C-alpha cells in the first residue's frame, strides 16, 4: 500500500500543488498588510517636516480653509477644533481642550475614510492635523514641566543676597525690581525655546514671536504683584521667581483652549499664527528638563547681574589676548579672548579695615560669589557667560540696555531667526549688563602710570586710570565710571596728576 501511495503521488504533476496565480498574489498581499498595514493615501505624507509644510504652501491652504468655514467656527458650540475635527476626520467631538482628558486630541490617520477621501487636500489636512495635536502637546508639556517642585528646586538658592552682594551700603527696593523687570522676557524666551524642540533653524518667525509674546503677557500681572518687595526679600529670591514663573506658565497654558476654540490669544493671533511655517508639524514634545534648566539659568543670571550692578563690578579690556601692550595684565582666570581681544571681569573691593597704608584705597578682586559659579547650585552660569553677555549688551545699547531692550531684542532674534536665546542660555545678551570699558583706543597713548590700567586680582593690586581710558573719550569714561558705581570714588585716580583723570 505504501509503495502504491508513493508511486501515485510521484505521478501527479507538481503544478497541481501550486495555488492559482491570482490567489498567490492575494496571499502575498495579505501577508504584506499584516506586516506593513496600508493606511490609505495619507501614508504617503508621513515623516513630515517644516520644509514640507512650506514647500506645499500649507499656510495659504489653511487660511483658505479657515475663511471658508469661518461662520461655523464663530457660531459657537464646538468652535474651531470641533469644526475642523468634523471636516478632517469626521469627529465633531475632537476638542483638543485642556480639560484633563488624555484622548480628546488624538487621531489615527490610518484607514480614516474621511481623511483619506480628501483627494488633493489629504496632504495639507494631515499636516494641519499633526500641527494641532502637537501644539496641544506643547501646552500640556509646559504645564507639566513647570510643576512647583521642579522650578523651586531649580531656583531656590540659599542667601542669594549675601552670596553675590558684599557692598557696604544696603540697597533697597531697586534690586528686586530690576530683577523682576527682566523676568517677562525670560519667560517669553522659555516659551519659544520649548517650541523650538522639533524645528530648529527654519522655524516660522511669526509663530516663535507669538510664543514669546504670549509668555511675556502671561508674566506681566504676576510681576506686578511683587514690585514692592524689598531687598531683604531677595534672600528668598528663588521663591519669588518660582511663584512668578509657575503662575505665568499655568496662565499661558490657558491659551490652548482659546486657540482651539478659534480665538485670538492675548492679541498674538489665532491658531494659524501658532502653527505658521510648520513650527509644530513634527514637534516631538517639550524637553521639560531642558526648558527648566534654560530658564532657571537665565533667571539666576539676571539676579546676579542686578545684584552686581549695584556694586563696583565692571569689565575692562580690548587689548590683545595675552596682553603685553604696556597697559598691564588682567586676571587670566576671569577672562575671555574674543576676536583677538582680551576682556576681564573685575570688582573694586573697598577697604574693609582701618588702614593708613595704600590699602585704604581698596584693590581689584573677583566679584562677590563669582567663585561659586560653574559649580553646585550655579553650575549653569560661568564667568565667561557674564563677559560675553555683557559685551553683546554693550555693543547693542552701551550702558542703557534696559528690560524693554531685552524684550525687543529677544523678539527680534526669534522672529528674524538670527539667534536662539533659550539655547544660548546665560551668555545671551541682556542676561548680564556689567559695564564695559574698551581700552583699545588708548594703546600706545602713554598715559600717566598707564602700565597699571589692567591689574591681576590681589590685595596689593590697585589700577591707576589717568586719562580717558574708555574709548579714549572723556564722556565715555565718565559714563563708564557712573555705570560701574564709582562716581566720586577716588581710588582709581588718587595717584594721577591734577586734572588728568576726566571723571
């Protein structure tokens, strides 16, 4: 029997065991779907980038769609998100509101019949869907990033005032007010920085500007609540800044619901402005730690700057790196070599003991707290950040770089995309505005005791400034002396011949 079966099977042509051609192809297609599901035409547009958005004029397309559906958007009810959800994916309950739901902004483009039946509009509709969903994740991500514990841990430093302030005269309200005046711009920078996570270069300037302006606006009311706080309260500066940042960010996230309803948030624009240029089309989510670190370092920098600006802290340089040009030599550990020029950070320490020796005139030293920078609580801020930021501030506005200047410059940088302030961190201009004296114009001028213009740190180090040391200009030198809190301070000129020091 076995031999019979074997011989019978052997006699059957092998083609009899094969599937018909059409069935084989059908089986192959089923296997292919199981491994790589076919999602309809929309799948051709996955992997979207801001460049894809721009190349296909999605901003113009979205404007046309908006205008065509404006009456439905403004009629009340579900607002923009509901109207869009019904049109794009057949879901009128697609609200994308910040109401505690984890799913009201979800969508699955795969095999969504409404989306895949949009024909020539599929690509644009899909890009806008992704942008709206990811914009929603931006707001929820900010909300989660600025939890009370996280920002307070980043900002709550002990004894800020005593660490970075050692002058003899206790200042009052002005210090904290100056710090708070700058907070709005920093919150705006943080808001824009959080939105840049996926785009980098090429992101739409108008969208970044809207994120920046929204953050600034959210901070304003909270800053006003602390304008009368005193210098003594700056010991709890971290707590005050934490309250403002947390409150502002919580307020800012309310923009989500306004935009999803079709409204204009804080006169910054409606949702079309926020997704302009494809800023959010491939946004991966908020880098929560990165945003907190960037903002806390900027805030710490601003606080140190405000405290130092009340003291005799200054930057001097402009000669060749390595010095040896007949004007002395500065402290190399507190220097920056930039474009071939050396710049040094100084603090003129007034004499703290009764003395009849030359020490009565004080000496140049490291600024209060500078030895704490780059480590521990202040690891994100360095002496080099301070010098670079101050030089940029000086080049833009001299000794008058104000909070308004900071806001205008940050917004310009984001809108025109010539810099990313959040990524630059505390070296960003305006974080520090330490007064700068450029001595390059007096090289070779043979000023009296000119070899002592620059000095290293030390108890026996006392510079001598006889003549218009800053830019070889008496008015510029006077302005520097005033900005560095040295008006009527005799120490730099006590060895000068009568009338040779124009300040």
